[in-house]
């Protein structure tokens, strides 16, 4: 029997390397479990494939997978179904067939088809097995239930390395985020907050970046607590490289997670999308130090939109690195917190869902006014090697027409240059 153009035994073998073994206890039970194992392997393989085909947070992919299932959805794409046919198939599962649904799925097909490669899926599964990474799917008991609140933007699967106890502890966690260029004050607050929350039984969630994130992770480890890091690239590519030792320690006693397959590079767009997982997986989010347009406000925006409790630590009124925290408190009803005890109290409060107009809360960065497509196209370009439009589309996970439109806008901005062989970033 063939699955996705591969022998069934090959699919079972590949997925077995990233899942716990599900062997039969006796020869008599083997025949009864063969079909179940094959079906489970097909679902795991399809979800692994989708993590490389669709960019994080792709609502069209989420709609298709949630409606049809990961395997049937992948088969439909491989069989070159049209957007209209996909729309009717999804509608048959109970999703309203709106006028724009066929166009939405057709645009998705244009983004996904350039990335259809069984060789890439095989490579990512083999690499994951080599580094002892595993694939987490929504039916697993250790799946972080909080991310399901993202709806169609929820991850299709999560790659992870670490210990299972860290995953189960995510239900009682607090995200500590803040500026990369942290001050001594900010790092001191992060250290005290992380250690104090660990002492109160909380798991610490952050993004492993320099500054506040790194200090929050280190303090949790120093206090013999659990900590989880969400990455914007593959779990086999520790980023930033200066935190290689830190991430290795987290993977040993906590967990590192990503919705991108092994080998995937972190990009600006993926960092912004990663932030939604930090906010969704945690019971509350606290911004410890942030500038007026800090990327940490993106995480705060996701937390508030999900109805998660949001706290902010005040700083010196003369410090620009605390201006973002003051903005959250003054303009967006974040709770002013100054101690670990006050941060812990946030988890007892379920704040009303807010719609914040924060920099990056709509998926854009607070550092510029570029659209999400423009950010992804710029990420996909090189300063040296010229890249063609189809190549850029594949790297960015966008349709060719979307790339052409974004390149035009970036060209007017002077951010990109067109050469005889393709496009490059402007100097």
C-alpha cells in the first residue's frame, strides 16, 4: 500500500523515529494493530509535512486540516484539487460555504504547492530522529491545550525536545518576556521574578532570546525549576547561537518547542508568529522591560486578544527601555506588577478579551509599517545571491502574485533591488 507516494512501511519507519514505539504485546494482537499503526503513521507523516508546507499561523491550512484531517488534506493538495473542490469538501464537514472560501483555499494552494517535496519531509524526519526530537500532535495527552485557543491559527503539530513533565506543566505556567537589549535593572527583575515564580510552583515560558528571555530561563534553571522555550526555527538549530549551552540545558531538564521542522531557519516573520504560541501556551504573560515599540508588545497583544491575564513591570520614567511597559499599563489595561507574588496572582484572574492596537498584534512588527507579506518576502531575500520570484515564493510560503506585489512595494521603498538574475536586498 502507498501513502503519499511512499511505501507504507517507509512511512511507518520514518514516523516511528519521532514517536514513542507502539508495538504489540503479543503476536495475536499484531494483526489487529497493523491498520491502526499505519493510520497513525499516516497522520503523523502528514502533520510533519504540513509543518514545512505551510508557514506558522496559516489560517487556510488550519481550516483544511481541521476540516478534512491532516492526511486527507495533504492528499487533496497532492492530487491537485482546485480551491472550489476543496471548499465544497470542507463545507461537507459543517464549515459554512462562504463566497470567499474557494478563493481563500486557492490562494493557499498557490502558497503550498511550491513546497510539496517528500524528500524534504523525509529529511526533516530523519534529522529529528538524529537529534532525538519528537513530534507532538493535538491528540497527545501532553499537547499544550492552551494553543487550541488560537483556532484556525493553532499549530498543526509541534516539534519538541526535552522531558514530558515540562509539557504537562504548561497548564500552570507564566510567560516572562522583554527586551533583548535589557538593562541591569531589567535583568535583575527577570531573575527575581523567575526564581520567585518557580518557588511558587510555576513553569517559566519564554523565547530564549538575549536579554530578558535568557535571564528568565537561567534563573528558573538555577532555582531547579521547569522552563520551556519556544523557538522560531527548527529545534535542531539553536538560536541565538550564543545561547547554545542554555538551550541544551533547557532541552535536558525542560523543553524546547517549535512548529517548524528540523532545519528550518528563524526569520522575522516566524519570530512574530512564535510569540502567539508563547502567549497561548501560558496561563499569563508578564512583560518585564520593553521599549515603546518592542517586539515584546507583539506577545502582549496576542495574550490580551486570547483573554490571557497580562502584567507589566514599571521602570524608571526616564528609561526608554521601560516605555513599552508603561504604555501597556497606561493605554492597554495591563496589570502593574512588581513582585513574583503579584505576578502569580494574575493566574487567578481571567481578564476580559481585549482587542489591542499594539505594534505587531496583527502579525506586523512594531519596527515598521510593512505588511506581513512584505516582511516574509524581505526575510526570503539575500544581500548577495539574487533569487527568482518562484524561489522567493517557495521560501516565503506565499503565492507568486503575492510576492510580485510585495516586491513592487519594497522596490518603491528602496529595500530591494532587481538584477538580471533575480532580486536581492538593498544595501
